[in-house]
């Protein structure tokens, strides 16, 4: 039996009637308990995670196509007000879907291969999507500061979005992040706190800060605003379907950190199918991890339902979440669709980065190398097919993780300004 509980946050930090569009309530993913729309993220009945529920019965393809070429095109399918697009924001989304024919030839594919390149977002990662939706929720709830625990890309996205909107920001990161991500976050302003510990230590600290008097007007985008934040990832799935002519690819490969992006892309495909916007066709979802932080891939290979936490040790720091919140749901999605979750070691991550750059001119960060490297493994093992149309998700820009390739690339030769020496090198 479904339980309905009033969980709206304190009136001192919320509008009298927040506008969340077609969103109707929060619901527990485990027991189904229902809660009001507010800054709540865990069920008081079973401690399960909450997600947004909607009444989408009136949403049409024509309504979507009439929207702007950004994430706000999909406002009717997100927990945002219709006017969210008009508020100061970075307007991320509608990034390129690149047909990767050169890469497909290299891999021996007979079906089309695409790269969904989210490095084209304002701060060069898919995290701009989730922050845009979380920031909209923060406004609705009267919160003046957005905060986060981050492995790097989210730090950039929160600091930049807050600067654009004139809001405060508090970003908490592990102290050993790549310099590119730390420097860019600091440049946007706001408060940046580096913690001696890994991401799980950082996330635990942020969870403990919630409820403290100092944070009463803060919205931690991936903690107490997580139900809204996570919904932003659906926009990648919506875009893939629309950019393919309102259909789903037969295979989609997505890097796994918390597992939320994978589960939400799958949710987007299912929502569009339910609404009749796309045909009900089979597709397989694949997850990609680094071997140095692969708790979900390990659980998948062992046939487990429970994801055991691990201590991260990989160059793919954006995926270095040892205790992934959405791990069990990622397992559900790949098993239901006939996909798989695999992992590769760091050298193959670097090879994946280089191969994508050399064939398609797309310089991916380490997570993109994880995606392509695992797809190669999936093809070689027969778990994925060369005969099925595939989309690979590149979630960030390689300029953020130069350290991953700096030891293996460089000048072809160092020469004097001489034609003869040029000819000697290129002969």
C-alpha cells in the first residue's frame, strides 16, 4: 500500500507554491512511499532513494520540438517551471551527435556508430545538464546557494552556474583532483574546499552538513536536491532519440560513476516510448567502468544484486566513486535490456582516448576513454554486436585530463628550421 507523507521543506526557505511543471511528487524507488516536492532525498520509511514522479499525459512531440535548442526543449518532461529557460542559466544541452564512420571502420562495424559528444556543454561535461535542473529546483525552493560533492566536472558546473545566476556556491572536492578541474572551478569564484580523502569521504561530509544551521539556504545538488538533479540526465536520452529521428539506438554505451546517467538515459527512452513519441523497440544499455573503480561491473560479472564498495585507484577520477548510489539500479537497467557492465585498466583508457581523437577528432576526457575502451572489449567478447547501431556517450573534454596522455603523446620530432630536416622526418 502506498504511503503519502508531507515532506515539503521548511517554509522559511520555500515558495508558498513552487512550480515544478508536470512533476507531481517524490516517490521512493524501493517501497513506493510518496512525498511532497521539496529538498528531500531519502525515504523515512525504508531509507530508499527518492525520485521525481510526473503526470506526463499531455506531453506531445510537437510541444517538445517547439522548444529552444537546449535542455529546456524538454522542460515538459523535467521537474522545472515552463519559464526556467528565461531565468539566468547556462542553457546546456542539445550537444552534437557525431556520426563516427572512421571509428566504425577501425572497429569493423557494419552498422552506424555515433558519439554523443557532451564536451560541447558550457563547462564541457554532461554535468551542466544535471546542475541546470537542480538549480531550477533550488530557485523554486528559495535556496540562495548551490553546493556539491564532486570528482571534478560537477565542481566546474556548479561554480559556473552559480556565477551566471548570481547565486552563491560551495564546492567540496578530493584534494588530489586533476589540476585542470580544480583551477577552472576556482576561477568561477565561490567557495572551493579541498578535502584530504576520496570522493566517498567528500560525499559523506556533505551529507553530514545538511541540517546544520550554516546550510539552511544551501541546496546540495547531488544530495538533498538529488531527485531533481538526477532527472537532468534524462535530457541526454531525449536528445539521442530526437537526433536519430525519434528512435532509439540498438546499443548505447555509458560510463558509470554513481550509475545515475545510465539509469536516467534508460528512463528517458522508456518515457518517450510510453508517451508514443518513439516506437516500442528493443535496445541494450551497456555500462563502462575503470578496473581501478569497478564495483558495479564486479557485481554484474558475479551475478550479484548488491554492489560492494571499493577504494578507487584509477586515472579516471570523474568515475572514481567507490560506493555508487545508483549501482543497483544500473544493474537492473542493463540486465532488463540485455546489456552488460564491464571494466578496463588504465592503459586501455588511454588507448581509448587516443583512438577516438585519431579517428574522429574528438578529444575525450578519461571517462570517454573508458566508454570506448569498454565498447571494444564488449565487441571482442561478443557481448555487443558490430551489426547494431550504437551510440557512445562522451561525457567530458580531454583538456580537463591532460595528465592522462601527457606521457604518451608529444612532438613527432624536434628539428631545426630546415626543409631538409622536414623531409627527413616525413619521408
